[in-house]
């Protein structure tokens, strides 16, 4: 365990950031699952709405530095392709 005051503070800051990042990652995964579920059910309107919400969530995660921009671009591309390829 750290004895120096600044090291103790860094531990606390790391815990806070880890919790925030975990929450954001979870919300991104949930939003992607909602898009996939809507595509699987065949409801194009619901899929497009879920896609719009998901892209927003992913963009926020990128701006907060939780994911790299290319990783987020790949996620958006993949779910967009799913929705666009629906009949």
C-alpha cells in the first residue's frame, strides 16, 4: 500500500476513472446489443432508432477517451452495415 500522499491520491483517481470507464463500456455494449436484437427481430424502424442511439453512445465514449476513435469507427461501421442490409 502507498505511503506517499500523492500516490494515495493517484490510487483513488484510478479507481474513479476505472468505474467511469467500466460504466461507459457497459452502456456501449448494451446499445450495440439493442441494435442487434432489433435487426434479428426484423423491425427496421426500431433498428434505425436503436442505431441512432447507439452511434450517439459510441461517439460520447470516444470523446471521453474510453475507446480509440478507430475502434469506435469499426463498431459504428459494423452495426450500420447490419441495419443497412436488412430487407
